[in-house]
C-alpha cells in the first residue's frame, strides 16, 4: 500500500474539504492513515489531526530541503498516505519554476496526483483544463479527477462525457454542500479548535467521503503507489544525551497559541526536552521550567483574555528578565510586546519583555524569507543563515528606551536578523528582536533539516540557573 497527493486546479477549489472527506472516510472504515501537508501552512494540518488523531507533517522543500521531504515521508510510511497540496498543482514559491509546488513534491515522493476541480462554472471545458494539467509535467501521473461542486445530474453527464473524451477516470463526485463550509479568518481558515460543532461536520465529511469517492479505484491507486524507495539522505544526529536528565521546556498551547510544526516539538524531545504544555490565557508560567517556546497563533483574537491573566504576564516577564532562554515566533513575539492593539483599536497590555508595541493592520506580510542572524542568541550563532516563512497582518513599532522599561527589568533587545525575500526582489531589512537569551521574530522556522537549532536551544536552557 502507498499514497497519493490531493491537488487542486487552483486555490479555493475545495481540496482541503475533499482531503478531510477522504481522511474521515478512511478513519470511519478503521483503516490506518497518515496525512501530510505541502507548504508552510499550520491550520490545514490541525484539521487533519482533528480527523485522524495523528500529527500531520509538513512537506516544504524551501523551509527544509528536498532530502528532508523524502525522509520525512519515508519515516511515517504506512498503508494509506494522503498528502494535501498547496494552491494550484503547479503553483510554487518561485515565479520562474514550480519549486515547492504540489507537483514538485509529488515528483520527489513518486506519488500519483488526484486532481480536484471546481466544476461549478464549467462543463465540456473540463476536458481542456484536465488535459493541459496532465500534459504539462509528464513526470507526474494524474491518476484521476475529483469533481467538486457538481450542480445536477445533467451537469454531471456533461462532465463525464468531457473526461471520457480524454480517457481520464473520475475518482469522486461531490455536490454543492453548504453545510460543511469551513469559515475564514484574516489568516485563512478558522482553526478547528475555535469551531463549534466540528464533530458533526466530521461525521458529515465521513459520510460524504464514503458516498462520493470511487473506493474501488482509490484502492487500486493506494496499492499501486508503494512507499518511496529508500534513498540516502544526510541527517544530523538528533538524539539527546541519555546521561542528562530531561530539560523542562514550557510550550504555550491554547486557542491563542497553536501554530507549531510537529517535527519541531519531536526534535526538541529527541534532543532531551521534557515539554510542559500550558495556557497563557488561563495559567501562570509552569514552575521549574528552564526554557520557553511561544509559537504562533491568534493572540489578537484573545488579547483581552491574555491581558487579564496578569499572573502569566508577570511570571513570563520576570523569567525573561532573568535570562530564561526563550523562543517566540509571530504570535509569540506579539505576546512579548508591551501592548497589543486589536482590530477594534483597543490596546491591551501584554508581557512587556520587549520594549515595543504591536498593532493589527490591513496589510498582509506573506512569503518565504532568508535571514542572517546579526548576533549570537539562544537558537543561532552570529552569522547563521535560516529560511523561514512570514504570514501576519500586524506590525511592530519599537519604542524608545524608557526608565520604566529598565525598572521593570526589560533586557535591551536589538534587531535579530537581516532579512530578505527568498524569491523575487530582494530588499534587505532588519527583522525581529533578540538578546543572548531571547529570540523573538515574525519568521516561522521548521527545524527538520536543522537539528542543530533545537540542540543549541537545549544547551542554553541547561546552562540557565532557575530563579528563586
């Protein structure tokens, strides 16, 4: 048994809903399934995990490497491997190639593609569209098409006739279903944890998947696409030192902070971390931890609740002021500022570990970034180069140094990175804020091909002396 890739003809074609229907139907049949997601997204994998009960792993050759994409897939190989693509099949990170596209990852993994097409406004033109997709890259096989948003039996007859003319199998038919639409927020889909009644949606998805897919044909695809043959992939040792006791790391995890790559958390544990999950919305910082990981998320949606938990804000501020090694990315960076101004213009007090204010705006900052560390910190030595992904609608305003900040014990922080776009026009700019013990940045990092990063962080944490 093996896997397949669910791809869309374009963004918004419904591939996430179709992927979830497939996963839910496999789970309903008690079949073992492992999901993956192409690209840097956090939210779609949350839905995968909610349906399957298993982490969904990120396959992104820009954030990691081609070799890591292959080794990650191999590591989790099983009977039913489902890879959800990103954007349209050939849409990559670079305007001049399909690098990091769904097609690129399908080639790397030697997997067939199931193409999801939004048929809501077409009939016989479907043949021309699918034929073009099949011919553009002969190295990737399109095993068949899933017809989404089909309007009527007569509409379906036109679509079947069109695909018969180019000898393309139909692997699934899905009608317009308003009751399973997933709502959006300013950074994409609303995370599963913020939806009421998702279990009912999941049951509906399972039923639609069982009815809508051609399971005989899908079974043939799973059986024919055996797992990628083993390749030699260089991998740095990432096992912890068994002679040392586990190092306690606090990981913020709640509705405000939940953007984490499962690979990062696993690498921390392999390096010797003992992860303590806690909620900055409802709890103080756990006692006795030697490091802090504040991931991304939506602190702007829960700013009032975060502000009201003064025990958490004060305990985090005090620990960072005493040098607790801290990694904060995007939402975590926002939480560490002195104030956060939400979409309604209301300013809320945050931790104050950074002498900066953050506010929500209309402009979206999006894309891959290459960054050079300007000074040594808890994650990187000076001069180290990383590739990350930026995705936010907030902006940071550094505040002038104040007597209040010094009295509060806020350590001086300087610019963390010199950053530029990884593709296209490359204007360099300063990004993030950091010190010897603090790394706070808008860049999301995937450590899959950089196990030196969690190792360095754990080393810094072990050296830190807990405050009384």
